[in-house]
């Protein structure tokens, strides 16, 4: 079978090999005059090994069985993608047919192609822009629940209308205070924030080798107004990111500042034993200042493990030492898109886990964080396997 879509389409030249060429010798009445003459030997396709962990991937599909969204797991140092699950998928035999539960089929490879507002999961990167502009992690901002701008009828609200009081960097991540970031971008200016977001790969496809990857954005053209800058600082408005972009940027926080080269192919070996070059994204440095990283790790750790943390109620096991950030983006029709992005363990993080669930009634901490908790529980051998769903996206290959 020829690979038509997704990763199979991209790997087709590796998988297919080169057909041989033979010439038959027959007499005038069609009788064979002996074995065919081999003009060119056929070359079998390469033996391709993916980085995807089949058990983890199956579990991720189970967790997404009734929702629309993505789960991505990436190795923080190597950039190897271990889970790449998107839902809804499609039936490879009938790509346009509705799913058994009535939902329309989707051929979007969501983790790579669905660029959406990331909401508060971008806050650590905006915080780094603030640090580079001279804002100390210890400096406190007062959150009274909202910020007013001249010319705007409605105030820009925090997620807690009564306000968070005095907030430093670590606490701003623990409780996801918007006002801290509004005031940060008012101080640093939009262009510094946009530069920082681009430094962490936002606005550029990761280059992981999957076809049709979205670039997403922060859009700096035309220059954002003050109000648009405030929205950008909390990952809304002119900010779009794919789950894979979020995973790569969080990997840089996890490993100390290297944006790893994301890849889904572990190795490809030809039948004659030669190694094929496998596609991988670029490995780049984002140079995170150590003092800023320490405060961010503390904030992300508290968001998951400390009282008042936005992901605390999801109940991540303390021994996993998970650091993470929730995000909630309200849709015009009244529902929300929920995010969780994190990594563990806090000391020498191995895995980055990103969950995005669309069109739900609830916050990132209520919807996406519990999915991440269940994913990590399975990865850590602390949860039974979920029953496999009826359909898996893109059949055998992700
Ligand atoms: Zn606040």
C-alpha cells in the first residue's frame, strides 16, 4: 500500500524502495525462452523505526476518544517525539465518512497543523522578555483584578476578578495572573515580547518532518496597538501556536535553553545496511538566563503542586515532580479551549507533555491538566491501559 497522507506520505520514498526492471525473452508464439533477463535489481524499501512509543500512543488516543484535541510527548533533550496523538481522526478506508460517534472525520494532523491561541501557556516566554528588559523575578506587581487602557471601553481582566494582590514572577505562573503580564508588556514594549516569542520558535514550523506543519504566529505586522499587545502577552489575539511548537519551547525551559530538533523517525536502514538520513528539525539555542529559569521552574512547579496552583486540583502525584502551566482560551460561542504544557521531573526533566482540548466547558486546570495527569500516570506505570478507541488517526502511522 502506498502511503498517501501524513507521515506515510513523507516517508514514501524511504518505504517504497526502487522497483527492478526485467526483460522477458519469448518466441513468436509467446513461449518463454528462459528466465527473464534482469536489467536492474530491485532495491527494497528502508526499514524505518519511529520514535513513537506504541503503548503510550494508544493510551493517548484512548484519553482523547470523546474529545477534539491533541496530546504530545517529547523527550526534553533529544527532541524525539514519543506521543503524537490528535482527535478526531479518520477511517483510512473511508476518509470522508463520519466517525462512529457521529463526529465529522478530520484529516488534520492536529499536533502539527492546528495552530490555535495558546493562552496562558506562553506566559513563561513573556516573563523571559521581561527579565531581559531588566525586570527582576522578585519585583512585585499589584493585581487589582483588571487594567484599564485609554480609549478602551472595557477593562482587561485578570482570571480572578477580585485580583491577586502583590505578585512576583513565580506567583504569576502559579496563579496565572494576567495583570502581571499586562504590566510587564507595558514596561518592555511589544517588540521585545515579539522578539522573545520568535526566539522560542513561535511563528516558524518546527521542521520535525511532518508534512503541512503550521507556522502559527505572533504577528508583528502591522505593529500591535497597546490593547493588542496586552492580549498577545496572555497568548490571545494575534498569537497562534501548534501543540508541537509549545512542546519544543517548553523543552527549552526544561533542558536549560536548547530548542531541540523535533523528529519522528528514529532510524531508517536500507536493506544493504546503509543508514538513510532521517528528517529532523533544527537544534537551536534560546539562551535562558539562569535566574529567570529558576523563578519560572519554581512558578511552574507551584502551579502543579502548591495550594492555589491552577493545575493543583488535577492531583498529579507529588513524586513525579511535574512543572506545568495551564491555559484557557474563551471562544466567541461561549466554550473554551483548554491547554496544559509541562515537563518532569523538575530536576533533570526527561519528558515534555502538552495537552490541548478544544471546545469544552471548563478551564485548562479542570480539563487539560487531568488528561496530562492520566498520560503521565500511564508513562510512569501508575495507571492501567485505557481500552483502544474505535479509530486511530492516520491508521498505522501517526
Ligand atoms: Zn491577577
